[in-house]
C-alpha cells in the first residue's frame, strides 16, 4: 500500500478548487486511498484486498499512536494535515487549546466578529469516517471468496451484539472497527494526524474508577453502568473480528476502549441513519441554551458549517451534543458538567413505571426540576397518580387520567387541590432523602478528595463527580426553598410571580406568591418601614410562573 505522504505528494498535482466563502489559502485536494482489511498473517485469517501494483508496506507499528492519558495532542500537525487534505476554514475562526493542560480541551472559537451565516469549516466527503462506509469496507469485497469470509466473520461479531440486545449499537461498532484498523496501520493511515490530535483523557463513565462509581447518585450510576455494559459488549465483539491484530485487541493501553470513546463522543447522526465523524468538524464544544453553529451535508456527502447568528469575537462556537435538560447523561457519555443546563431530572425512579405514568410524562426529559426552583407539571401529575394507586383511590386515579386525556384542566386542578397535602409531602420527602444521599456521596468522595496526589493518580475524575453532585444538590435545594418554606400558602393553588416594587425614590424586585384571594407573600423587594408598613407604593407583576 502506498504510504500516505507519497499519495499526498501526488495529489498535490491535482486541480485545486475553492469552496465559496472559505479562505483562499485552503484548497480541495482529492486524496485517493485504497482501503485494505488488514495485513496478511500466518496465525490468523486475513481478508486483505490485494492490489498487484501496490508495493509492500513497512511493518505496521501497533503503538505508533501514543495513547497515554498524559500524551500531548498534536493539534497543529492535524490542522496542517487537514488543509493539505482539502479541509477549508473560514477566516474568522480557529482552534483554541486551554493552556497548561497538554491540550486536553481544544475547541473552536471566533477570533473576530462573525456575522450570521459566516462559513466556518468545509470538509470533503472522502475525509469523513462513516458507519455506512465502514459497513461496506468490512462486509463486502470484489472477491467472492473473500466476501464470504468477511460476511461469516462479521456475522459472528454482530451475532454477539444482537445476543446482548444491543442491535442499536451496530453502527457504532463499525465506526470503532474503522478507527482501530486505522490505528493498526500506524503512520501509514491517511487519518494518522487526525487520530494523533484526539483526546486521550476522558472523564466519562467508561473511564471512571470503581470508587468513582460508588460516589455517583442513583440515576447517574444507572447510566454509568449501562454505558460500561455497552462498552464491554462492543469490545468483546471487536475481539471476535479475525482480521484485526491481536496486538490491537489486547494492547495494555485499552485501545479498544479508546476507540469506543472516539466513536461515541465524536460522531453525529444523520437523517438517513448514518453515523459520521467529521475531522476538524468534531472540535465544536457543546452548547445548552443556544448554539452558534449550524451544519449540513450536501448531496455528495461534503460537510459545511456556518454560524447561526452574529457571533462576537472570542466566543466559543458550539453545537448541541444531546438534550440539554439531562446533565447526568452529558457527563456520563461525554465527561463534562454543563452548569448552563436549565433543568435536570427530578431523580424520582419508581420500581414500576406503567404505560399510564409514561403517558402522563414520566421520562428523564420531562420529569424536571428547574434551576430556578420550579417543578415541571409532569412531576406533580406522576406523584399524584402514584399516590392514588398506592392508597387504593382508583376512581380518582382514573379521573386524573381522563382529565389529562381530555385536556380537562378544571378537573385536574380539583384533584391536585384535593390531594395536595399528600402529594407535596411525597415530593418533600423525596427531596430530603435525595439531599441526604447526596451529602453522603459528597462526604464519601471527600474521604480521598483532600489527598491531591492520590486523587490525581488513582481517581482523577473524582473532583468532577463532586462538582456534579454539588450542582445537583443546589438544584434540589432551590426546589425545596421555593416550595417548602414555612408558609400557609398552597403552592398548587398559588400563582408564583416576580414583582417590581417601587416608591417615589427607588424600585426593587421581589419573588412572591399570590393566593386565590389576591394576597401576596414575598421575599426581597423594598421591605417595610419601622412602623411595619410596606415601603412600596406600587407592585407590578413582571413575570409569572
């Protein structure tokens, strides 16, 4: 097989074409790379496609890529490689590594003001890794005998995935296999410099130590266990593939686990069901409240990204990785805590969730506690439904379901008022129990958290877990303080409002509850005079909840 640098030298002779809106310093260079399915081996079957005009390649170095967690990411070399391979970059953006962290976090930023619709990256189709293309590469061949052997070997690997009920992960499996085959090629891989620029250190569930898992709250622990079960399934299936070197499969650096991290944290799903990793386009960070980048693929599969609004200089350019209302999933899968998340799952996890509870809204993305202290309507509905079932009040339980289905808000409100005491008590008990559990988990983590050297070497993800637990705790405290302060107000009946209190001299904002008779109970605002009278001469509602 022709080494990539000789192929690149030949390709530089090709006609250069500029995509509209991108820097003239970059150009599209068509890189023609013949894919093979592995080197010939005496001890294992090989299904390599042999091209008679190819010269024998140098022996493959299975560890040409330094995957140590403290290895430096060669981002500059990657950008030089990307430009030579046809990637085009808009004038106003750049990759910005964090300082003094061995390039652990490298992301795209605007180096100047970028108007809405400004071009950011163009990536040619042939540079994009794709589950569809990987399936073709590893399932089919021009040689009938070879194709039969490929089909049989992949049937075994896929069968293992299916037997563990992980059919939905097949596309990630093929992306992993493609990454591993390129790692196996070492510096002969057309993607070597991109691979050498990728993160080695992760803080997600797959990378956590057993002690770290003990410090996770229930939902995140459940998600982490599912993630680790998933990686074990796919890695076991990878090891059934005969044309992948044993040196790769059993490498002490856990190259298979690293390939899993790359496939799951850097791929994007397309409308046709494909999974694609776009070199350079995979350097956008996640945004929760809004994102600065829109991206698309043309009919030929080329990738384009543009700004989605006017972006000031110095801003991070971001896309959305997943539902922003599920910070536990983001941390489990991607390994970061998104403090900009507007809400998080309320952590109510009944032993049995039936179809009617799901219909009322039981799901991680609807049973929400908001950072403002608000509780989603679905939480109240599901708690009421569950309580009515436990107390045997089936008639009221079905009345709730009928009111929900018919959009009968009056009947639904009546049922909430009737059972408010029990519903609010259940919610408060859940909050208090969860806060107590979080305090224990934080204390457990802190038993080693003060030993900085020990944490750095044995549990380097522990500080992030502590930060996550404190973040969730603060959200729960906000809910408790909002709904369960000492007050005679029925919060289900009340209207929660933000009020602007003013007199002739000043104004101040207050958070208030207005009961059904129009009376206010407020915190903040202008306060009272020495004689006990209110200082405000006017109160205007500026927001209601």
